[in-house]
């Protein structure tokens, strides 16, 4: 049976040494290194490369990482009962530079949290249940644990729920998409402007499938880049500059 949030809150995280490979070199990472003197958001999930974990759980924490940091979070840790090679490849494939991935390969941390569950019916062996928690100086302040039911529920361990707990008034930025062409100086200027304004963006790069016809169909324009913010077409680099200029207080 899974623990309740109340059973975890106010308690220290398990004392574990993880076998990690930052920069493709073996390194022992202790829980003290991860948590001591820090405010850390942890989200744990059943497995790297699995559908919900890859489509929603990890990407949204990565996207909202700047907002978490603005609200006092020092690091965001994603933990799964996978080995270091799998976790590193998954992070790279997800372009999740804002997340620290930790391989709980032997399940010791998950077991210590009471979150190690039997997934042998899926050929997974023992894996972590899906949950998130806010940890301050090694102590669990708040835990969000998915309901103990069949399947892979995903209702409370998401990034928005955690951010709302930390600061109910936190401003969540609108999603930004940039259609860009390799080597395009105007595209580079638009991306630099977005970064300068603290906006995370998803870049869709021109290739055989994302060509001029796709760009025209989506934006009605034929020049690169084309920037969308919150589902609204802003336009090219000049239009983006004008957008930011109009948002400045007079």
C-alpha cells in the first residue's frame, strides 16, 4: 500500500547514493548533494521513454523551470527506477536542460519513500509510483501522490499543481513556438529576443517535412521565422520586436 502524503511530510528523504553519469562519467551522487541546504522539487515516474512521462510530465516541468526558480526553487529533480544511461539518453532526447535526472537504478530511494511498486505485469519489474514532492534541506514539505489505482494515473503530480502550491499567484507564461530555418540570421535574432525576455520556446526547424508550404499553411506567411505566443501569430523577428515594445510601460 502506498503511503499517504501526511506520512511523508515533515520526514527526511531516504539516505541513498545514486550511480549517475553526469558528463558521461560515473559519479556517486548522494542525497545530501541533491538536497542539503536547497529547496528542490522532485517528481518521480514509472519509466523514461514511457508515454505520459515523455509527453507531459517531464516536458512541463522543464518548460516551467524558470518560473519555479523565480519562486525560490533551486533545482528540479526527475527520478525513475532506470539506469544512468537510459536517464541521460532520455534527457537529451527530451532537450530537458532544466531538469536534473537521477537514476534510482536499484530502486533504493523509491523503496525508502514507500513508492516502489510491482510492475511485473508490464515486464517492468519493480518501479517507482508517480508522485511529486517539495523538499527543503532534505525534509519533505509537501507530497502529491497519484491515487492508488490500476493503470498510471496522472492527476496531482504535474508541474502546475506543484507550482500552485508554492505560489498560488505565480504567473505561468504562455507557450511559445518558433518556426525557424537553419542559418537564418532573423531566426537567430528572434530566438535571442525571446531568451532576453525570459521566454522558453519550442523550435520547429525547417526540413523536408516542415517546409515553406507548411509554414504558409500554419501562419499564412512565407518568410522565416514565424513566432506564435499563446496560440497567436506574432510574425517575424521585426514583428516580435514590435510586440515586446508594445508591452513596455509608457
